[in-house]
C-alpha cells in the first residue's frame, strides 16, 4: 500500500514541479509587470504544494526524485519568450486540466495556497488576440500535411508523371491554404459580429433598466460565493460607471474580453494560410529534386519528419506523450495515404485501358 501511495505522491510532485517551473518561466518573459507578479505568486504556490508532497514522501521513507521539468515545459517557455505569454496560456490551462484528470492531486490535510485566492483565475483569463493560435496552427499544419500527402500518393498511385504529381501537390497546397484562410476569416468575423451584437443588446438594456443590471451583477457575485449584502454593494459600486458595469456583464455572461472579441480576422486568415502551406509542403518538396519511386519514397520520409514536428505541437496542448502523439499521427496519415494510393492506382489502370 505504501508503494502505491508513494507512486501517487511522486506523480503529484511532478505535476506541481512542472507547474512551478512553467509559471516561473512565464513570469520571466511576461511583458506586463502585473501579470508577471501573478505568475510569480502562482509559482510560489506550486512550490509550496511541491514541498508538501516532498514531506509526504519523506514520511513514507520514499526517495524524492530530483527536479526535472518535462520537455513540454521548456518548449512552452520558449514559445512564450518568442510570441508572448498569451500565445501559450490556453495550452497551459489545458495541460493543467489534463494533468489533474490523469493524476488527481490529493491535498487531504493540505490547504491549497490558492483556494481563497483568485490569482490563478486571473492568470488563466489572460488572453492575447491569438489566444488559441498555437492549437489552431498545429491543426492547420496537420490538415495541410494529411490532405496533401493523400493527394500526392493518389497521383503517384495513378502512375502519372512527376510533373503531374508536383503540379497536383502545389495546386492542393494553394487551394487548401486559401480555403483554410477564407474559412478562418469568415469564422472570426462571424464570431466578432455575434459578440458585438450581444454587447450592444446588453448596453441598451443597461441604459434602459440600470436597476436590472445591478441585480444581474449582484447575482453573478452571489454565485461566486459572495454574501448578498457584499454582492449588492459591489454591484451598485460597479453600476456607478456604466462602462465598467457593461464590461463586467460581457466578461461574465459571454466569457470574452470586449476589447478583443476573438482577435483579428486577417491575422487568423494569414496564420491559417501559412501553417496549412507549411504542413502541405512536406510531401511535395522531394518532387522538386527527384523523380519516380525515389521521389515517392523521399516524400514518405519528409512526410514522416513533418508528422514528428506536428506531433510535438499536438502533445503540447493534449498533454499526451510524444511517442503516443507520433504513433497516432503516423497511423492516421498512413491510412489516408494508403487509401488514396489504392484508389489512384485503380483509377490509373481503369483510365489507361
């Protein structure tokens, strides 16, 4: 029984140490001093939690492993340094959620440093305009690679000439990237228009019936655990400034930052175009330099290399192990390529008869 508990405690210790290391790195690169302070407070809390699990292991007489942050902590820290903390925060939140589902942190007898504090919630609400850019980028690159390797293998299976395969691959790259960019542009614009309409409706309602807005805001804070008197006092204070009251309603009811509303549609479109094209170029590139079976096998090799890169990104926001992510990506892509190669081969035979 003690071995089972020691194993669970080590897993909990690993989770807390990873979080401490990650938030320490985020604090070091955060451009906003207030946000940096929030991250440092979270890191300090995680350090306290880690010390708790170390003490529990000592009580069992179990060995305490040395600190060794996982690769994803270092990768996320590097991405935050390059692109800002808002770029990685949605992924950080997903990873924390995945970790605690996989390894529920048992803090029996241990007061979590943040139970009574909203520090972590404020940090998690921090979003840049491209808050989910990392996830969208990885998925876009994956779509580009899988769709284009299927197209290239289908053309190769039909025994068409190298130039035909190359042209088909490049056409698939451009067409797919344009389609992704247009779809993302429409999606972001539609989202912005929807939220803008919701904000306008709330602003008009607040102007016509401010007392209803006060009641609604008070209800929000009562749901958060505030007493009735305190909630009503806070709601009345916020309602003194209509813009602040509206901002509160929008953030709490819609879960969006009124100043962002999903980010820039053009940035999303350009990002989707570039990352789809990035994934789609892997299976096509060998056909610029090689021909015949050599080009096809080289295309398989470059595709596998691209799959490994994309799997690294996938493992970041799913919390899955790198080996699992690579195996899953490879299996899905291999099945798609095999099907299109077979269909292309049969169509090539049927057409040439």
